C-alpha cells in the first residue's frame, strides 16, 4: 500500500536523531533507521515542500526494502503537499504522527450515487443499493423496485416503481390507480364507486344506481317513483301518484264521466259527474251510466222505468211513458198507460141517459130548442136520448134532433146513432171524419109527422185514432 509506506518514510526523516532501529510494515521488509548523519532536516526545512528528496533516500535503502520502487517514492509528493498546508512549525509532528487519520482522509471519496460503480451497499447513498455492481434506487428503479432484481411487471402497461412498490406509469383502459398505489388495481367498469374514472360514484335520486360499462345509469327506481324523462342526472324524478303518471311513466289516470284520483299510485274513481253513475261498480269504466236518460238507471243506479201499455222512457232523471196506440197515461204515473181509448166503459144496454139542464130525460124536439147536458169521457161509450113532442108540432115544425161530438185535441172518435133501442145492426146515421180534434154531427128530422109523441135514440161514441186524456163532448139538441 503506497500511502502506508509514504507515511512511514516521512516519519523516519522527521524524527532524525531519535533512536529508531526499524519500522516494520507488514507489506514490506525491514527498513534501516536513519542515523544522525542524515539529519539534514531542521524547522526551516520542514516548512519547505522539498523536505524529502532523492538525496535523503539513497538507492541502498530502496534496495534493502525489497519492495520500494520509483512509483512508491513518487507517492511522497502527495504527502509533501499535505504537509505544506500546516502553518505551525510544530504541527507536522502531531499531524504526521496520526497516520490513521491521514490514511482515512486519502481513501474516503464518499458513497456513490445512482449507476455509480460499487461492490457493496455502503458504497451507495441511502435509498440506493449495490445491484450488479451499480448503485440503483430501490424506490424508483422499475428493474430493482424495493430490492435488487425485483423487476416490475409490464402486464398492464409501462411499469413504474413508486416508493419501492411496483406500479404503472399509465393505467390501461378500464383500470385506474384510485388508491394512489400506482398499481392500477381498481376496475373502472361496472364499478359503482369508480365508474369510468376514479372517484366517479354513481348515485340516483329516489332509486338505485348502476354502472353499466363505464357509464352511470339508473338501475331501478324506488317504489312510487319513475325515470320518466330517461335522464340519469335527475334520477327517478317523477312521483308516480299523479294523474299524468299514475303507477308508471306516461300512464294517464282518467275515468269516464268522473274525477280520477291517483293519490295512492293507483288510478281510482273519484266523484261522478252530475247526471252519471258508476252502476256496475267497475272503476275502470268510470261512471258509465247516464242517469238522466237510462231507463234502467233513471235518476239513480238500479232505478228501472216500466210502463204498462206503453214504452218506458227516462228524461232528466225521471221515468216517462210513451203509450201504445189507443192508450194514454192520464194519471201522471208513467208506470202505466191506464186509459184504453179503444175500450167501452159501458154497453148499449147500460147506455147513459142524457138529461136536460133541469135533470129531465125528456128533450123537447119541437118548437123550443133544448139541449142535453154535455156528456164526456175519453173512452168509448153508449148514451141514450129521449125525445118528446112539444106543442106546435106541424109539418113545418116536425120533431127533430141533432147530435154533436167534439173531439179532444189529439184524438178522433166516430159518432154512431141508432133509433133502435138494442143498437142492433148498423147505425142509422154516423159521422166518422177521423179528424183529430174535429167535430162529428148527426141529425134526424120529420119523424113520421106529428103522430109520434116520443122517440128513443142510442148513441155510440167509438174510438178511431190518436190519444188524449181530455174528454170528448157529446150533446143532443132538440128542435135545433
């Protein structure tokens, strides 16, 4: 070791005059100590940079060492230079005497940085290790990450060593470094917490979120809500208890002739409109019956209109009747058309006697005009008239009588007259114009002279057409 030899040789020179026999160096043989005759060095010469030169160490000394050569002697120049830096004349003794300090200062060049040559870890800076003869950063080197030779995988992309742990410089599509480890360990597809990007959490108002691929979507809406505008941003925005969205998006809640109610999320029937009823108890078809015109639900559900001898009807929620031909509803009860105009209320044998105003059944047929009290009915019937001869009967003033029938509006009756008491055969006289509301007239005169003092007539009023609750009016006038 040249540095070791240089220090020993210099010490021998500076300590001339001392009793030193030999300096033994394990690397070299014994070196003969210098005697006083060679002490040419004094304080002044110590300060001089040329203390040791070729005159001090002769060739015999070199030869005795058996190990010194010109290269070893030249190394003393470095020692000379270091000695010159000492300002105190006495300082060289102590400085030169501490050979260990001099050796360390000369050999220590400091730990090596990255990629510098090395033989062991102490040769490298902290955080570096000697890997394959080079100082490598175990915190950053992807081929020596955390330990020598630990190569980071390239499975998912460009590797990166982060604080001694393997990761990736750039995450591949579908993965993310969401925990900051650099490992790209987080799947970004179908991940509610990191959907398409780290930290992009999927949430849905009034519902459950889903991550479809890398896009946040609505998985399911909560009960009573719907995604009616198909927009993720506002979630399940629509309450499904409105008449526009009842139980489902776009499901309208309507009920015929009624108010609809979807407050519970199910379309229900509210109040029926005026004049309508939910008569089948089916909310789906609303208030299906018109109570103002329906004969089976007239004015109320289940109220049925019926009419005897006619057709029932319903008007303004009340039962009405349309009577069949020859019938009339004259008592105001639509349940029956109780008047049968085509039926007789009596017979020829039970004919009603027509009386005069004084209550007499004798009607003067000559001289003085006299009429019976008006008889009336709205049904067919028979009547009886007794004519008598009054004073003054002559050829110019014979017995005579006139029967008059005034029909009510809307109806027509025929007038039939018999001179026979039994109404046998066809009538002797009749009037049957058939005019609704018209007048029928039959007359008799010149009854076989004045020899007959009285005559009996039978009069029939027979229905022809129309209907009316009003009575016809029948009168007989003598001596008309």
